[in-house]
């Protein structure tokens, strides 16, 4: 895979060629850090990052993550990364890790959560607190996890995939990844499969999850109420009915009012829904009648401002719109 630099008019350059990172490296997400961005990849290392000048190909570097112990050199997808200079948090498939300082050759990573082996007294803790999550992060596509900028809050979806031991919901940590408790979706509302992705505002004051249900259940979106330390509760959004929909990504503007979700719907066209009220209600498919989106599954969405939205799809498809898709896309 590649990372491309672009402006509002055109894709301008390849910023990072995946072949320069590692053999068969695939990029599976972008996350903002304090002084730039990190591109998550489908293995434990290296860390692919750039500073504030990330539009410049010369700004990107492949950084050694540090000593990962038994996870060194593994093919465990990166689920999240965040640092404040004094501490760093890294999520890999199945495990949450922490290190003092920033990532680099001298960083020593220690697992903090990977049930049932980490922590070593996990079953004793579970006996005293049945709401503890029973699984680690296990998604391999979509917005997999969230870390607040102060590193206090970490969230990841639960109840999806072959290793799902939790009911549908979100695993939430308010202590930097030392413990995760389940914030379940309302009982009985989702019978098959947990959320595929979670997004939050920078301070985790508002969060959203989405999932795809099953053969007889529609794709769904939930928005949170409350603060993570008080226990998140989830309210189901009003999403217009659609045929055989699959959601892949969700994004909101910084204030959390305007948002978009992307995916695929029958008979094989791109899907783009929008909200103006923080995710309580959603539009119909904004690109249903746009020929360019026929046969294209949308897999990512980025909200760079209140109006400017970018969407990406399979096969290198990229599109942008200055009015958030509310008129005919460019």
C-alpha cells in the first residue's frame, strides 16, 4: 500500500511507498498525534510517522518502535498509537502495551491488557468485577481503537470476530490501558456481531460506534452519552433503511456535530450517509445517484473541516466535496 499527499483539488504525490516500509506492508489507518500523524500498518513494527509537514514526502520516517518482547517482529496489526512525550500507548492485535517516553530504539514496551494472560491476576479481578472485558482488541479493518490525547482514555470495539468473548459493546479504559470495562450496547438491540469501529472527539466526551448486524439485522450506529469514567451509555441512531448495507468507517468534525459514515450497499454501490445533529439522525445515501460511485466500496472517510470531506474506496478511489456531499460530488 501507499500513502498519498493531496490538496483539495488533486492527489499530488506518493508520500510513502509501502515497499519501503516492509515486504507486503499494508496501511490500515491514520491517527493524529501531538506533532503530526502516524500511519498504522498490518504488523507490530515499524512505526510510520510524519511531523506537521506530513504533506511533504521527506517528512515521513520509519521509526523503530522499541523492545516489544514476545511481540517483536510479529504480524500483529497496529490497533492504535498515541504519545504525550512522557508516556506512549500502543495497541496490537490482542494486546494493549505501554512504554515510558516516546517510541524508539530505547523504548521498553510492557503489555498492560491481554485477557486472560495479562494481568496475571485477571481471573481474580474478573470475579470481583464481572464488567471487565474478556477480550483484547481484535479488529483488522476499520477505526479499531481510540486513545485520548492525555492518554487517559482508551476504547476499542468488543463482541465482533472469531475471538469475541464479550457481548456487543465497547471496552473502555479510564486508567491508560491498565483495565478495560465493557460499556455494552443496549441489551437485545444487537443480536449478531459487535461494533466494527469506534470514533471519539479528542477528549472522549462524545463517541460513536457502528456495526453491520447480520443477515436479518440492519447496519447500525450508536452515539454515547456520559463520560468514560462514569460509564458510557449508548443510544441507537435513526438510520434510514437500506438494502444489505455494510459500514466501514465513520468521521466527525472536531466539535462532533457534523459527521459521515461510509461503506457499501446493494446492488454494489458506494454508501455515504451524513448527520447534522451529532449522530442522532442520518441522511439517505448521498451518492446513490452518482455514477462514479457505482461498483466502488468506500472504506475510509476524513472530515477536515465543517464542510470539506474526503472519502476513499477500493482500487485507489478518492473523492472530495466542499459541501460535505450535500450537493452533487466533484
